[in-house]
C-alpha cells in the first residue's frame, strides 16, 4: 500500500504482513497439521473400549488434542486405537479394517491384550496386534486409565513431529509404486 | 413334587437306565444311560414339568472309558426345583439332540460340539459357534494344550502357539496328587 506522506514507498510490499509470515519446512508444517487433527478409528474389542469412550467424553475430553472425531469408517480415520483383546477370529477383520485406512495412518495398541495378548495366554487370542499390523505406540494398563491413553496420543503426536511427511507416512504408496 | 421325588419317579419309570443318583447339599443328580437320555429328558420336560433348560455342558474324563460326559441342568421357570441329568458318552458315540424339547438347546449343543467335539443327532444346524468353520481342533479337550496349536486357513483365520513360559492355570487330567496334576506348565504334542 502506498502511504500518503511517502510517494516512493514500495507499492508491492506490505510492511504490515511481516508478522503473518512463518518460515518453516514443509514437513514440519504438514506434520503440525496432521498431529493436531488425528481422527481415531475406535477398534473397541473389550473393556479397554470403555476407557477409550471415557477418554472421549467430557471429563477427559480427547478433543483437547484434536482427536475427538471418532470415525466408524476406516476410510475417514488416521489412527486406529486397538482397544481390547484381539481374538484370532477377530484378527483378520482388524487387519482388513487397517488395510482400508488411507495413509497417513498410525496405530495405538491400547492395553495389555492388544499389546501382547495380556493375561490371555491361550489358543484363542492373538499374542499382540503387532503380529499383524505395525504399532506406533503401546499403552500399558489393564485397562489403561484415560490419562494413559491421552499420554499415548501425545507420544504419538511427538512421534509424528519427527517423521518425514512423505517417505515415512506414505510407505504403502511407495511400496505400490516400486512393485 | 420336589426334585427328590422326581428322582424317585425317574428311577421307578426307567429302572436300569438310571445308573446312579446323587444328592449333594440339596442338589439332585441322576446319571442315566446314553441310550435312554432323550427319553428321560423328554419325561422330565413333559411330565415332571422341567420346562427350563439352564445349561448343557460336557466333561472330558481323559484316559477313562467312556471318555466324555454330558450334563444337563434343568429347572422350572418358577425356580421351584432343579434337576441335573448326566450321561457318559464314548468317543465314537453321538448324543441325541434335545432341540425338539427345549429350543434353547441349539446353541448349547453347538458350543459342546465346538469345544469338545461331541456330535449330536438330529441337530438342525450343527456348526461351530465360537471357533470358525474349518478349525481343526476341539480346544476344551484335555489333550489340547492351553497354549494352543498352530493352524492356518488363508483369508479366514490363523492361530499360533501362545508363549506360556511356565505360566499358571495349568492342570493335568487324571488321577494323582495336586503336585503332578497341576504343574507350572505342561506340553502335550
């Protein structure tokens, strides 16, 4: 803008805009946006699901961390929270839902059962969902308190900050390209 | 009539078919021969008024002959009396289905079939109920290890062996003192 008292001021440059410009890397900007708006796919399979619901409710309020939009369609979700005992009968269904989630996607194994089979050392229970899908964050507890799940989510947020926005978060895409 | 009188009535009507009766703390049990099991249950349902089937379960007396045992828990809807009917079942035997007497027996019998591998005659829909069709084992049999056995059905399900690492909750079938019967862990392969 041209000021009234100085005719040679640069017409194309707005000195006031300086405060609104941020210099950053694309990765950092994209990751900042991604980590603050993670839409969970609630994979509630046992009692952990109750704690997950509690985390989303008013007392603990997952929306403070941008993760309140529980999507019951895998195609709209970013992070799958596997909350509960994964039986062998359910395992391939969990895998199928995971495969339907578009990248970038992350996985939180919530509680002892999802992480390792928990107390179910038996013929019927998959000994940890990481046998089937890659897990980013394990949350301990049986079931974990909502605070623990929220901490797991914050851990995931700080993990996302350090990731490469393309190479690491679009792995499947690149695998498809190269094959 | 009370359960005790019903037991007497069963003994009178079926004679030799009632192998044994047990009374323990007010619970009445009659063990019958498998051949007349359906008749006894029908009599209990129609004549003695046991119109409520609480549960059907099965036992595996591994190492004995006959190996299996069926247990039927009967009651009346007004909860005034209870009766337990048991019958020994050999490995090659099949058990008459009681779905025609109590419709609710259908899923109980499917569970017995799924977990123990006991077959039922005239069952309307004898499929597995907990494990998937094609799973090769019967997990509640005593010779099936707690850790499970590997199995693989592409695109349906797979199972692996759970690491027990000397875990608890292990009991061995048969006689013996508790030390040999309940080891820290056990492998049968």
